[in-house]
C-alpha cells in the first residue's frame, strides 16, 4: 500500500494548519478587543479633559 503512506502526513499537516489558523484568529480577536478598549479609554479621557 504505497499510496496510503502519505495520508497521515496530509492529515497531520491539515490539522496543524487549522490549529494555527484558530490560534492566530483568537490572538487577532483578543488584540482587536484590547485596542478597542484602549481607544474607548482614550476617548473617555479626551471627553473628560474637555
């Protein structure tokens, strides 16, 4: 069965790619949330100043 040999490698590659995409999307969304919070805090400070 030489044709069935590369299948686990392809599956492993797909699994690692999907996990990397999930981790990067989670990091991206958390960074967006933090930047939004920072922007709102800056806006509040700006409003308090005036």
